[in-house]
């Protein structure tokens, strides 16, 4: 039966009638039966990746476009992930989508369409990444001179890691951390990118040493074998690495995108090891050469400075020439010193005779004593009024106590001591004694002048300073002693004015003595005396102790007060 023959042709017409579903089903069976397994070559156009995980894309050439879908279960197993503009060979089957009246290809496998397509895609990706500035030379960092730890991203089973370790051991042994990865195939790009990010994630100072340098290495191969190092995920991981990175992928003629973004590109893994560390023996030889140059430079510097010192020393004058002028001046000063000392002593002697000795005379002291006496008399005249004021204010007992203690004998002894002291001071101011002192000073000055004549300029300056100080002392000696004598005389004059018996008696007090002349200060002594002698301000009166006064028990009440005789 024909495929499109109707089951029940409509009467009255030759054209068969079909439902939409019948047509769609018939077309689906025809396409899937005729194209159950196909390989299509084309350029990837629009690529869509919805949230379901399926991938929708277009395959196109110059004249037609074929819609395609990759189910989610097949996406993870693709060797090549579709990108717009990529020329690929898709393997799968054709089917229809009745809901949109369209046919499409269900892709099960995807591969690059030859080396030319890969190179075209590589150039396109390279241009896009270069436009972002990932390949700029300004962002490349210098490699550390001697890294402590080196991280290597490569396959642990290949010859690459052995070549790197062997070369490092020959040049300068360092600690090496290996991050094993797959260096080709669909998992290569993801594992390499994860290894670069993993090394950068190690914390400095942690249990695992953080590398100071990274090497991404792989042996040679075809462009398909090295395609994992052209993936954008690897390029961006290398660009974002904070650790300097050396790319050693393939042979010298192989170029991948990681080579362009790395800080340094090595033509082979062995060359990467040579870039990573210097040669230890070369460093030791360089240090030895620098040490030799340092010693030579020091020796030449010392020789040049020693010669310069000798040249400067020849230009200096001799010590004898420097001292000759000063020695001659010292000799001249030594010759002038005796005459200078004699003139100075004569001048000081004259000033002493005219100044201090002339002022310290007995007549001057006598005039000073006379002035003090006049002052004492004036103070004595003012004393009765002061005592009367004390009595008026009720301090009678205080005045009586003072009068009782100031006896004539006590005052007489005090006056005698002061007269003796004034006599000694006056004897010290005798002109003949002052003349003897001046002669003694002159003899001391002459002896000192002789010693200074032998001493030299330094002693001359010291002697002149001593003579000046002695002269100043002589100038101050006379006035100071006179001033001291005046102060002592003033003090005793004030004491005599305050404590003298005459002034006390003039204020209304009396001194009571017994028949033997002893001063009586208590009532019991008055009662036992046979006769009394009462001294008043204008004379003495004899009396007998007939009256028996009663001892006072308290302070007298203010009033007119008894007469002076009642105090006895």
C-alpha cells in the first residue's frame, strides 16, 4: 500500500485527506528511517543553554541552516563543547519536532572539523581575549630570583615531571609540589584551571608551603592534544594567578593561549626548570669574584688614603715653629712679672693705708658709741609710757613678774659684759695694731711675689687674681667690723632700755631688800626679815615688816587700785 493512500477515500474526489498528526507522523517516520545515523559538517551558529541542561544550536553552511539539540545526558560526554563560529563534525540522527513543523538533528557526539577549523577558532578566541588585555606585557610579573617552593601542574606519570626534577637538582635543588592533572582530553581544561586556583588558595605560613612559582607543563602533541590549554577557563585561571607562572606546554613550535597569558613561556619543560632557578655553582663563583673585587677595592682605597695622608703631613709646619713664638712671649711676660708684682703690692698698700686703715680709728668708734647711747636714752624715756599702757590694760601681774626678775645685779652683770666686749672691739681697732697688720700683709705679699717670679705665666695670673681678692677683702674688712660692732651695741642698748631697773622703778614699782642687801621676792622672806630696805625711783626708804599681807588668790578686780605702798 502506498504510504499516502487514504484508508477511506472521500467520495466524489480524487485527492486524499489526512489529519495534521498523520502527516507529521508520516514525515517523522520517513526522516528517522532514512537518516537514522548521520554525520554533518558545518559551522556552529546560535547556541542556547536553557536551565534544563539541554543545548540548542544551529549548524549552517553557505546555503542552509540545520537546527540541532544535544540532550543533557550527552552534553557531559562531549569531547568538544559547542561555541558559536566553531566548525565541527556532528554525529547523531535526524528527527522532527511536530509541535513546530520542523526537523532537527539530535547530536550525540561533536568533534572539530580538522586542524584548519581548530586554528580558525583559536585565532578568533585569541583575538577576543587579547581585546580584554589578558595578553598585555604590562601585566606580566618578574619571576622570583630563587624560589623556596615550586608548584608544578602536570601529569605525575609522564616524563615531564622527571625532566623538571632532574634539571632542578642539577642547578639548584628546591622544594617541589606536584598537582597531578590530565594533560589532554575533555577533562584537561577543568583540571588544569582547578590546579592553578588551588595553588593560589594555599595560605602563607600554613601546614603546606605556598609555592613562590608555578610551572604548567606538558609534552608535545597535535593541536587536538593540546587543545585543553587553549580553553578559555584555563586562560582566565592563569591570568588571575597571584603566583608568577611559567608555561611549558608542547615543544618550541607549539603555541597555546596559556603561553600568551603566562608571565614567562618556556619552549620545553626542561627550559622551564632552567628559568625557575639559577645555577648554584655560578652563584658561588660570582660571589667569589665579588669578594675578590671587594678586597682589591679596599686595598686600593687604603693605599690612596695613606698616600693622601703622607702628602698632607708634608704640608704641616714643624711643632718647634708653632711653639717658638709662644715661648718667646712667655719669656717676655716672665721678665715683666717681678716689676708688675712690686707695683701691684705698692698700689694695694697705698689703698689700704688711705682707705680701710684711715677709716678704722678710735674716734670713729667713739662717735658711734655716743650715738648709740643717745638712742638708748631716748628709748628709756619712752619706756614708762609703755609700762603704764600695760598696767591700764590689766597686765599688772606680768609687769610685776618682769620687775621681780630684772634685779640690779643681773642688769649690772650684763652691762659689765657688754662693756668688756666693746673694750675688746675698741682694742682691735687700735691704729698701732692696724699698722702691724698692714706690715704683716706686706711681708706676705713680698713672699708671694718671689714665689710667683719662679712659677711662670700661669702662676702670675693666679697670683694676680689672689691679690685682687685680697685687696677686695681688705676693702671690706674695716666697714664690716664696724657694722658688726654697731649691731651688737644696738642690741644691748635695746635690752638695757627694756630691762633696766631705773625705768621699771619710774613706772611705780619698788625693789625690797633685807638687812643683808638680798632682794626679796616672796612674802615668807619679807615676814622673816628684821629690817627692810625699799628702793624707789627717787631714793630708798627703811621699813619694818609689821604689816602681814595676805597672799593673793586671783586676779584683782578692775578698779581704782591700791597705792604702791600697799603692795608690801
